[in-house]
C-alpha cells in the first residue's frame, strides 16, 4: 500500500510534470492549485488523526448467555478542524459484538456512546484490539491509529430453574441427618446456646441476642452425609449436532443448571468433565463454588478421548457411600451403565442424564441403550433437542 507521504509526492510530481511538459500558464496555475490542495488535504488528514483521543471501557467482564456485555466509548477531537468521518474498527472476538462505526466530529468536540451485545455463546472472548481511520475532505489520504489493548470477557453457560428436581436426603446412602453437634456451620441449625469467646460472629443469632440481652450462638447439626458429583461426558466421538444446537451445549447447560440448583440448596457439589486434560472442580459449597464451576464450564470443549466407562472407573475413588453421582452423557455405550451399576453396588447413588444424540442430527438411535438403562434401578432422564431442561429434570 502506498504511504500517504509518497502518495502526496506522486500527485504533486505528476501535476507539475504535466505543467512543465505543456509549458502553458493555465496548466501551471492548475498544477499550483493541485499542489496547494494536496498539501492542505495532507495536513488536514494528518491533524485529524493526531488530534483524536479515544477511551474505551467495558462495564462487565463476567456475564452469562442471554445477558449483555456493555462498553462505554468516548471520542474527542482536540483539533480546530472538523473531522468529517472518523471510522472506528473493532477487532473483538465476541460474537455479534458490533462496536465498529463511523461518525463526524466538530472542532474541539467530544462524543460518548455505549455498545451493548447480548451474549449468545459461552466461552472466553476478547474485546479489542481496535483502530481508528481518518481521512481528508476529498478522501485522498487515510491515516490509521492502532490500539492493541484488550480485555477478556468470560461468558458463563446458561442456567435454568429446576423446580421439580429434589434430592431427598432419605434416599441417599447415609442420608439421615446426624444429631451430633458440630463446631463448623452447616445449613442445619438445631438450636441456640450462650455465646462463648471461640464462636465466630456468623454463629451469633441476633434476634435471640436482642430478646435475651446477651449474646446467643446458633447450634448446628452435621449435614446429611452426602456429596454430589456431576460428571459431564465430553468424549469427542459420541457428540452430535453443531454450534448451540449440539449435545455438548445441552450437556453443559444441564450441568450448570444442576450445579446452581444443588448449591442453592446448600449441597456440597463437585464437577468432573472428561475433556482432553480432565477438568475437576473439587466438591465444595457456596457462591464461590458455583462461580468456579461456571468458569470451568464456560470453556470446556468436547476434546476428550477416553470413553465414559473408563473415566468412571478412573475417578471411582472420589465416590464413597455418601455420594450421589449425576452423569450427563450422549454416549450409547452400555459399558458405562455397567460401571454405574458397580458404583451403585458400593453404595453410590447414581443418576443418569442421557442427551439423545439422534435428535441433534445424524446419530444412531439411543432406544436400545435407554431400554438397558430402564432395566436397572438407576434414575434416568432423556434430554432431546428443543427440550426444556427444567421440565425434563424431574426427581
């Protein structure tokens, strides 16, 4: 591409060359006018780009599918010359993020605006880099200023309400609550007692304290002895569909929805995803645990090589008699049913969520596999393309 300076030299040289070749006063005057015009346009366009200041600030760097990412922009022209068209080119990787635009600027003026994008795809994306292009009134010269600053936006997968999914403590191995007192807080408060100096502030029961005019602490019982593990099968070969309409995305959404639902109910929840390098979020509870799980589910890909049965066997050490295991998979291999039955024989409570690959495209039917699953005592759910996850997961 010819640089602006070289372009100006070529135009001036060509016009003056024609003038000397013709050796007529009119052509000389025309060459002088062209030279003056080119110099004015050159200076105008250069001053336009030199006098521009831009500020860009994302308002959210963590969001979720269905929610928005917003950015605030401010563009200032510090020149005494008007900028007839400042073109902003955005090079973000966030899908459908339309931050590129062109706008005029008066002398010594500032324009502010916001760009909002509804996130339709989970993942980790870049906002920026971006560039500004300006030109002169005749469009002869174009100057570009590049800004390499970027921001990383993490888009969590969607979560759906599961009003009909209830894990009953009585159905879990060892699921009856323990009547023994515990020195750490659990969701099961059993009574109050007088405060002792070793109690943390979050144990104080303020209504009773106000009523009795002395500090009172809550007593807690041990939780029902049950951890919940969610295992998401991401073996590459068993997936079907593409893009948002795929077994991968439905499986991720189901895992995220189950994690949120169970953590909201104060269960201790862990996650295993059979990606290429095996993603494991160790079991824990609370809002921070949900964020950890959503962060991992935001970026997982169907790149696993091992069949689900092998993953279940290799991870079986994590599942004791006090564990509920929820497996989400589109696999039709009956070997993982056998692996679940072996875990059930050890006292692990198993639940299967089968993502029906046939409904997502060209995949063999899962009917025979589902019949084999029905023959066991393992609770099962079949999730198909277009299904409402909250309606399918009923327990």
